[in-house]
């Protein structure tokens, strides 16, 4: 028996894989895709509404139980979070524009995209869960770039703290932070708490996986390498390249990356993008040759080598005639650098699925999905193939629906169609 997905009414849950070994067969009792990464089923949408109503009722009960005006601060804390997030991100964007930089994109939230509109040359995207966001600033020249980068990082929390400073000037310290039973002052105090929490957290120096916090960005900007500066100068064009890849317009993406490489021919980050675009365009041999050349360099850092090894493995999987020896060696070397990396695990799972071991490959892909950090569309593609080969049509259809929602890669779509048959 092979169960890959159990349609359940509990929404907004990340994958929970419960593995039971029975007669050498792995049984998935639950394998869920988090909301925002796939379409909600009717039952999940209904359950989401019910849970939202229950949460609201519980919050209302907590407020009304032995009610005092101060308990309304719970409501205000929730209500003020989104406006402060918007203020924070537009603080980054406005500082970038004031310094003469371009801002191709502002994103509010994560998960499923709800609204998109164009504000001049800036694309503003609003997503399902508005609890985080980011701004993509692009410098037009290298003058004062390190200082300007630090100022842009500081502008997000700075915009929030500036609002707090204005509040303190108008109402005074006692007015903002002393106990009060007046609803207006309670709202004001709640806003101050949201500002202190949001700005204070963002000013902590830490890495976020896909980037850095504002605090770490401020501290690291003065020490930015020349290669990093080049990538910043290429930020606008790189954004357009990724947009073209999303549209499966690899011709335009190739023209864009080649133009950048004429400006910065030795930049390793741009060379990596070039190899990735070649692979997406189906130029497997060219991508393979470039990957082999880069991996022969002894000066690569561990992170650079890991990225190239992952690309090498992905290129072999996408090739019409893959070399499984090269693929296995690449994954072995990548696993030595990052043994718990979700992308490496997803590539291993895809390799097993492609070679006919759908069950073991499905396990690895599900584990990679649970960990997070791997390419969602790639993982869903091979989960769908694995489910199909395990004769689980319900799971296959579910993963295909999720894949169709996310995927913009024509080669990946062709892979799903060809390998599932």
C-alpha cells in the first residue's frame, strides 16, 4: 500500500511525513502542501474560514472575559502589524529612490500572490500572508555604493522608528508608555509596541537563508567585495532575467546575461546565472562544460562549490541522455559540503525517481519538502511523477495541480509530462 497524500481538513500545515515500515513498503499517512504553495481544496478553504472564525472568537473571548479597555491592545497589535510592514518596506524603497537607485520590485507577504500592480517602473506584489516582505533595490553606478547600501538597509527600521519619534514628540514619553484606559492612548501604545518589536527584530544581525537582516546588511555593507558590488550593479538586469525565465522566455534571458557578462566577464555569480539559463534553455552540453570548468577551480568557496554541484546534478537530470555517474558524484560531493541541505536531498530523490525507484525517491522528496529551501516546482514535479509511478492517482493529481500553480519552466513541464507516461 502506498499513500502519498491524505486530503485532510487541517489547512495551513507544512508537511508531516509519518513513515511506517511494513513489509518494506513506506506508507505516508500524511503529506500536505502548505497553503500559499498550492490551491486550497474546498474542504481546506472551508476549514480555514472555520479556524479563522474560531481564532477570532477566542480572541474576542479573551478580551471580553473580565473586560478592561487595556485588553483591546491585542486587537490593535494585530491591526497595526500590516501597516508597519508596508511602512518598513516603503522606507527601504523611498531611500533607494532618494539616493538615485532603481527599485524594480516591492513584495509584501509570502505565499500565494494576490495582487500585482505597476507603480512606475516598480512592480508591487501583495501575497497571501502579510507578515514579511522585501524590496529589490538596484544601483545605477558604483559611487558611494557601500554607504548607500547601508543607508537603504537602515531606512526600513528607520522609517518605523521615525514614526515612533514623532509620536513621542507629540504625546511625550508618559503619554505613549504609561498605563491608560482611554482607547485612543491604548491604540497609540499598541502601535509603539509593534514598532519596537518590528524595528528591534530587524536590526538584529542575522542571516535569513535567502538574504540578511537589516542589521546584518548595515554592518556588512562597508565590507562588500568588488564581486558583490558588481552583482548589485547588475541587480536590475538580473531581475529582468529571472522574470523572463518565469515566463519561459529563455531567449531574452540569454541575451540579458550575455550583456551583463560583457560588462563583468570574471564575475562568478553572473557565470553561475549564465550556466543556469543555458540549462533552462536546453543547452545541456554548454551548461555541462561551463559547470565542469568552474568546478575545476580550487579557489571556489564551499558555498560556491555547493551551488555549482547542485547545478551540475540538475543539468544531468534535465539532459536527454543524463550521465548518472556524473550525477551521483556531484550529489556525493554536495552532500559532504552540506549533508542536510534540502536541495541536495530533493536532487537525490529526483535521481531515484528518474531511475525507476519511485518509492525511495518519493521519501527523499517528501523529506526535502518538509525541510523547506528546495525549488518548490522541481520538488512537486518529481513528487507527482513518483506518485504516478506508485499508482496513487489522487496524490499525483494533487501535486500536478500544485505544480501547475507554481511552475514557469517549460523544460520542467515537459519533464513531468514525459516521465509520467
